[in-house]
């Protein structure tokens, strides 16, 4: 074949690849988006699933706004926000239900974001803040503050954040060995979590009976007493942490290929890892400070979103939407009229999370038997 014929053949092959009938250049269901200063690949299924999950979360949140011991109509809720409702309705909507609903949306999203980051960085679906001790560490900080007698408005959130950060630093340093690996973080984190759980039990025994009962209820994960003073810190931390975590999402996905491959692509591994870990710990700590440790949202939400989107790795925004839906739905179940009492939302998430783990074990067992 002459050089001209070879060149013509190559051009025809390239034209076939770029034609509508040729193989897709960006993978099935993926569309490139480019501007003068920005470019990205958008997965259409991921976008659609994220929008549907978000719509479902908002629908459940709307139900939580109108339901309760006093059923309200949508018109009454709207009037309360516009300032034209009576004083009693305005108090129920704006002072009691609105902060609780907004907290469950933001708190669920924050926990799921943290879970997605840790699962991606450890490359393990068990790499969740409540598994590797960060939620327990935040709880320890709040307990220590109660033990020394400081129970002010900002004392508990600050103590919980410091406790979570201290636990994260301890796990990171103990897992360090010329860098950190996902497996070492999980093993060390589980050990630290067990130690802190025992220490928390000891702290409960030395507190006064009234304080211990109050802290134990809070430790079950409850949003029953959420006010705007709890929402504002969560809103501030989320507003700062979310853009930072999204800005490093691409590097995070590349790091899933392995440290050597990511380092070869020019990614500063420890810098990105430290930024993502710090953001995740802050999100977990601020939720724990207000509502106590809420289990399984960070573990379950990223994996459910991953299965629904059929993506190749954990995605932050779908995980956040799923977390908001799970926590909001769990709160709706916890305060349902069929319940004899209003349950802590953490009890519901424990049941849902336990059911998820059983299902996951069954699926994994079947897949192993099928591969034999």
C-alpha cells in the first residue's frame, strides 16, 4: 500500500470514528461540555438520577413540613413563610419544622459527601466515617465538654469538631508508613473507634444522671430538638467544604487508580488526601455536634447512588442527594403518627443500614458462588 493510500485509509477511519454511526468518542451516555475556561464530561444517567433523587428528597421534605401532631395544608405553610399566617402556625412552621427539615436535607448530604470521600480515598465501600471512628471521635469531644461542665450554645459544636479533627489526625498518623493506604486507614480507624466507644461509655458513668440521660439520647442520633442555631454552623461548613471537595473531585477519582498512577499524572497525593479528609471530618463533626452520631448514612448513601448511576466510581453529587433523601425519609419514619413515641432518627438509620448490610452480604455471597 502506498503512503497516499495509507493516509487516505487513516483519514477514513478517523471520520468513521467521529461520525454518528461510528464508535462513541466519550463513552456511552457521556457528553463533553466546554467553555473558554472550563471543560468536563457529563454522564447523562448520573445527571438524571441525581435530579430524580433530589426531587424525591424535596418531596419527602415537603411532606415533613405539613405532617406531624398538627397537620397543615400547603397553603398554610406558604402563608407562614410569607408572614401572613396566624402566630401559632408561624411558630410551628418557622421555629420547629423548617430548621428540622433543612437540617435533615443538609445533614444527610454532608454525611454522604464525607462517606463518598472516604470510600474513594480508601478504595473500599467500608471506608465510612462511622466505621473508621470519626463520628465516634466527634461524640467523644462533646462528651468531654459535658463532663467538664461546659454546655453552652457553641461549646458542644466546637468540642465535637475538635474531637473529630483530633481523631482524624490520630488515624492518619497511626496509618502513616511512607504514605497511607486505604486498608491501613480502615484497620486503624476501627481500632480507634473501639477504643473511643469504650472511653465514651466510661464518660457516661461519671456524668450526673440528668446529664448522662440527656447525652445518651443525643448519642442515639436525634433531630427532635434541632433549631436554627444548629442549622447555621452546618450551613456555613457545607458552603465552604462542598466547593473545595468538588474542586478536587477529578483528582480524587484519578487517585482511585492507585497512588503510583495518580502520582505519575502529577497529582500531589498527600495534599489532595489531606484536603478531602479535613473537609469530610468537618462535615461529620458539625452534624454530630448538633444531632449526635447518625449511623450508616455515610456508609450506605454513596453505594446506593453508585449502583443507581452505574458509574465507574463514587460520585459526590449523587451521593449527597441520596444522603439527603435517606436522612429526610428516616426522619419521616421516626416521627410517623403510627409510632407510639417520636424515635431518634439514628434508630431508623441503624435499622435501614443493618438491612442494607445483610442485603450486601447476600449479594456478595451469591456473586462468589456464581464465579466458582
